[in-house]
C-alpha cells in the first residue's frame, strides 16, 4: 500500500537525507485523496464538519478564553472564523523496534473523533450534535486516526548519543506546524483552513526531552544523599505546579491541592532554562499557559503509575481474607481466583499466575512488577469482584470498601477528566453523593 504523500528530507544527525513527513504535506494529501474525514471525526468535508468545529471552539473558548488562537481571530478583523480552525493534538513517544531498540515516534491526530468502544456513536454524529455531542478520538485503527510525522532510531549515532538531534527534530516539526498556523491551507470553495495544535502529549519521559523540562519527576530526590543536596533549593518535580520545591511537599495531598490551585490562578515560573520550540505555536496566554501546552499522558500515569501502586498495596492489604498462614499460600489462592475471574469475564490474563513478587508482598513496601498497562485495569476489576465475596468483612472495614470501589472510582475519574479536560462530549459536570460510598456525576447536556 503506497500513500501519495511527498516525503521531506532534512539534515538530521549529520545525515543529509533523513526522511520524514511534513504535517502540511500530509494534511494537503488527506484533502486531495478525500481522506480529510480522518481529521474531522468522519465528516467528509469541512462544510459538513462546520457546526461541530464551531461548537468545539466555543467550548474551548469557555475554558481557555486567553488562548492565542482567539487573539489570532480578533487580529484577523473578521477574516478568520472558528469554523476554519482544525483542532489537532501532537503525540510523541519512544516505541520499541523488533530488535528492542528505542525509536522516537512523532504523530498527530484530530481532536474530533468517532467516540469510544463503550459509546454508540453513529458515523454521522456531526449531523446531530444535540444528541451525540462531539465524540472522542478513541476508536478505529491507528492507521485511520494517528498520522505519522517522524520516526528516528535512538541508537546508531542518533539521539541517544547526541541530545541535540532530538531538539533539532522537534524544531523542524514545530516549524512546519507554525507555518500551518500562520498561513493555513487552501480548501477550494471553503477558504483557508488553519490547523491549530492544542497540545503536545506524551509520557513524562518524552515531555522532559521534547520540552526541555528542568522541573520534572527526574528531580525527585533518590535517597538521602540527593535529598540533602537539594535541601536548600529543591528543584521541583512537576512542570505544571511547584510541587517538590520549597513551596510545598507534593506528597501531602492537602498541600498538593493548594499547589495545583495556585498554579492554575497565578501560573508558575517557566519549568525550563531553554524555552522549547513548541512555545512558538499558539498556546494559552494566561499565566502558566506555555507549560500547560505539554500534556501528561493520563492513561500512562494511572495504568503504569498510581494504579499499579494502588493495586499492589491493595493486594497486600486484602490477602488476609484468604485465611491462609503464609504469603505463598495466600498468593496461590488469590491467583486461582484471578484466573477464574479472567475466564468468566473473557479478560486477557497477561499473567500465568500471581507470585509474591508480582505485588512485592515479601518486600518492605508493596511494588507492582508488571509492565502491561491494561493489566492494572483488569486487576482493579478483579479486586472489586473478589471483595464482593466478603460482604460482611467489607461492611466492617472502610479500607476494604475503598479497594472494592477502586475500579468504579477510576471509571468516574476518567469520565470526569474527559468532561472537564477534553470537554468534548458534554456540558458542565457536578459530582454528588448518590448513596453512602457511591459517587455519581451529574452531566448537563449542552
Ligand atoms: Zn504538579
């Protein structure tokens, strides 16, 4: 299969003919081959997508009124309207090749999509916005929804040995996006359309490198020696707030709440010494907006971060319910229950069996040993089903009830996050207690 998009060749890491795909070339080709629907949630033309684009940007404006894109519209004195802005998200990650080497992948996707596996969104959702809202971009294959810009191997004199290679790649990619934001692309009988990058997404490892972050998780002190070194002026662990600096201990949730609120209202000093290329693109111009352009990957943070810690700690706590005397015997009982759960609910097992080290049960602190993100979600669901067998114990123990509710709470969290952050599907959301121990979200339809 050959797609007729022109390749560009730039000088990268001393190689003069390094191939990549300019987003401008790809978007123009998508239009000329009648594939522009991949960026318009299925709408075949900009004319068809016009009401959805207008709705998207009106909601976006209510959350980011000071975004540079609205200044651009004001300064155009009526020449540019929101129906001519195409919302885009850029994503970067380091993948793994068949030979297990690192490979930088830069790609982009349309913010308008065709929904999720759990929502039933018809292909023509954009004709009935009142019913379907604006669906997320989470279904269809990666070939249909994620559009490649750059591939670069890590090793072999590339970015692992020379960090300036990574910077150069970001630089030339941002230049192309900047040109698109400034000049747009001509769509016959519709006018000039301006692709607008809403953010740079990725796991924190990618964000640190692509946005020159000095304040990041990598500055969390490892051990007493480093903590001593940072004592007078701790550098901070988050590019969005001042967590981990002298302003507050991010591990104290009450303090963390204050730090997040302060970052939102007053902004924070730039988290970089060298401003990243991305800041050349339009971004939120309210305090801290330039750093908020860099969006953490929430799935990664939950599935490979706090979710893993939660599951390992939960298993360590619930193991007493098995009634067995040793850790190995308890793990064996839990393992059998997990395997039955997977079979009854058609879940992929990922693990052949639980061992004590799966959850760090013999270590001083519980720790999760798996590297499969989906397993975290399945284990949360299994914990809920396991604890349903111990109703009396749960009634008597608040912690067990918390653990049993974790998968439900996670689902609520993700749902609320989409409503607040992605803001595509619904109007304002409020959280209320439905009954003791159960939270519900009240959603106002637009
Ligand atoms: Zn933070």
